């Protein structure tokens, strides 16, 4: 009996040592791979917006948590509201773990809404973590003829936007179609920054970008009352904007509510890092663990606080689940939103 117990104990110890050895070897392999290398964070927008804001912050602190401590840099590839970078990332980016991307939170919705034009499949990419959720907020210039949704139902106003594929542009189209706002969509600006400047210059009356962009890059204008919030695209009102209605609150029609909720779902994905298809599993795990550690790093958090950059982290696996829910949205809800966006731009 004692001999059997001793044999079982030895066997268990051997098994544990084998597993530990395998895990250790895997970690060493990841560390050896990244040692002396450069990891690139790809963004699809020009400098100055919230994508660049988060990418630069992450790049300054991420490397020390990745095994092998590689250098981390940011590379911009603007165009098509982030779609150019997304297509490049999906089809041409290295698949060895040396590149990650911080791309539009709307990629999954775009894929569902217009699969023929989407040159990517988000379900085949893997997220390693989210730094913060994002909420799109439409703002109006203080002397705009429209400073509330109620105003927009009675008075025409110009809404500046970049490409029609961007969620910031589509907010105006959705409100115009589903709520009845009398918006003239003035698209063609090359970025959310340019769209905001158009409002400050008086070329347009309203525009939309994410709250992190408003609260960080336009803090002085907000404090001075140069712009006022009109509507926010989120499930619940942001703590910073308790008196600004959400788009979902603006209708009692169940079909319209579902379409608006679907439209805003990407906000939960937020500013998140992903890997391209085919990235080795051990490197995805190494990057995911490093990202989770980064989100608890006191130096990183202090830096974010000093810059007034919100940090509301989520694991990569949790973000992957959000993507799955978006991609499985019922066809009738998708059809309602497709029609709303088309009508909002074309009418």
C-alpha cells in the first residue's frame, strides 16, 4: 500500500514538473522571440485623436511587461476612417506577434452591415485587451441654431464628418433617419479633428467624436462652454454627462431602439488591441498577460491620470465575446440600421 502511494506521489510530482517545464519553456520561447525586437501598434487615424492618444500612452509602458521587453512604437496608416489600416492589418501585416492594432471599435458592425466592402473578418482576429470603452458624443457650437435634440427636430443644421463609413459620421445619419433630426450631413473632412475644427470655425454646427477626445483634446473649449453636448451613444448616460440623453432614450419604437443599441455596441469594444489572424497562440497569451499587467501598472495609471485619459480595462477574451454578440445580431435589426444609415446620408 505504502509502495503504491509512493509511486503515485512520484508520478504526480513528475507530471507537475513536466507541465511546469512545458509552461516555463513556452514562456522562455516567447521571451527569446521578443528580445531585441520592435512591436508596432498600428492605428488607422492621424495624430491628435483618441486612437493616437491611447496608442501613444500604451506604447510608452507596454514594452516592459512583454516577455523579452521589446521596444514598442506607434505607426499611423490613415484612410477610410480606419478601414485602410484594418484591411492591411488583416491581409498583409506580419503574423508573428510583432504587430498589434488599435482600430475602430465599429469594425465588427461594419462587417455585419456591409460584408462585401469589409476586407476583414474580426472573428478571425484576436483581442489582447481593452484600455477603455468609448462613447460617441455629438456636440454643438454654443451659437449653433441647434443645441438640443428638440432643436434638431425643428431647425436645420450642418453636421461635419469624415468618411461615411466612420461611426462618428453615421451618428448624424442615424439620428436624421430614426429620430427625425433635420441634419445636413457635410462629410469629407479627413479626420475627427478636422470635423471638430470645422465646428469651431463656424463651417458646421455640430459634430461627433468619442468622449475621451472631447474631454482630453478639447478640455478648454468644454470648460469655456464653446461646445455643448447634444446626445450620447451609450447604453447608460456617462457620469460626466448626466443631463445629456442617450440616443436610445429618444424613441419608444422597439425596432428603432434595437437598431440604435446595435449601432452603439462597438463602444464596449472601445480602444482595444488586437492581433492579426495566424498569430502564434503562445505569443497571443504572452501579449494578453502583459496587457493585463499593464492595466494594473501604477506608473501607467498615474500617467493616464495626469493626461486625463480614462482607463476602464477589459480582458481580450471578454472583448472577443462582445465581437461574437455583435456578429450574431438578428438580420432584421441589421436591416433596420442599414436602411437608417443609407437614408440618413441620401435624403
